[in-house]
């Protein structure tokens, strides 16, 4: 079994590079042949996968965080080759949200390679969004509003690991604001004054259980809309997001959507899988069981 391994040495605030030798050796220990590609700059993983001859490999693995996986997925969809191979993740990043749906964290990276070696796969849904005349793809989440502000701040605090998102939430609460957004969810149109919106394909956002009822192969995206919240109310809701209880709050609405559109009077920055890319207006679609991943 031959693997194209995309390794981001800067993942986890640069801590991933310290595990490079151990990761490579464990792939060999599991009798997996790898072709190693190190990323050098933002979007490099996307370019490597886009230009690769995937017919030479039996699997494609993103070794890093959610941002690395995001780049790999987008390169995968830009690749012109006919052969589509399974994708795996070795979580060495800060959030590792997609890996959490596999029950994995960055301290369980060996288990992630075991999953790849077992060669069991699963077809999962993919989120597709269109904005600014371009198509993008995500396996995890797409957010805007407060969650985008949090992602922007957390990027600057990655040295603190997973807790960087907690620090970012507390900091951004000080500057809390809302936005009037127009929605069209599966033909239903409405508007809301929102604190944040999260479109989830998986259950986790970083270490938050943002969409507890999300299923990765049901053909739907879970849309979490938080209406106007006071700072106190937001802080009170914060512990609930770790357990998924926040969706029981009257200020939170949850929709299952195959497609949706979001618009705003001023452009709002988007946060796909922890990255910051694109802005409203945006169209979002669920591509049911559109990609094969290595799964338990």
C-alpha cells in the first residue's frame, strides 16, 4: 500500500515537525510505503495534491491540523485525474476537529496510522461553498460572525494548543457584536440578527461539541444559528458548547440543510475548518457521500 503523505511541519504551532521522524518510522513499521511531501507555505498542500498523479497511490494522508486537511481536500477536488483515492488524517494540529469524530486527538496519532493501515474506508459527506466566483470544499465546518472572530484570534494564540480557542472566546466576548443576515435554507427564506452561524458537517468545532446531532454521511449539513446574545448570556452558554447542551437554549436554532444561501448588507468573513477564506454572499451545498476516508 503506497501513501502520498502531506506533512505540515508548522501544524500545532510548529510542534508537528518534532514528530516527523516518529511518524515516518511508524508508517514503515505498519508496512506502509510513503512518499513524503513537506509543505512550505500557506496553500502549499492544496497545490501539491492538485498537481499530483493520484493514480500512483492507494491513499492520500493529511498530517497536520484542520487547516492542512482543508488544503488537501481542496487540492483533491482541483485534481484533474480520474482516480480518486481514500483520504486519511494524522492529527498533529491545534484543533483537529475532524479527527475528533474518529475519536482521535493529537496524542493519538499512532492510532490514526493504525486506521490507515487497516484499510477500512467510509464514504462521507463534503461541504461545498461558492463565493467570490470560486468553489471551495470543507469536511468539518464553515462559520461566520463570532466564530470567525474567534478563529482569527485563536490563530494568534496557537502556542497555547487547544486552549487557544477558549482564550479567543473570552477575548472576543469583550467585543461582541451581531449581524443582520438573510438566509435561504432549502427554499425557506428568513432573516436573523445573529451572534454567529456555524454550518457543520461533523460534530466538533475545535474541542467544542458544536453540532451534537450531526452525521457525516446523512446528506445534510447542520446549521447552528445563534441569535442576539448578551455578553453574560454568551458566557453562560460557553460551558454548554463542550457538551452540546447549547442547542437547547431558546437563542439557538438548528436546521438540517442540503443547500443554503447567506447574505449580509456588508461582506462577512468566512471561517472554513479554522481557516479564514471567502466572504458573504455565499452558497453552501452538501455533497452526500462524495469522498472516501479511512475510518475505524
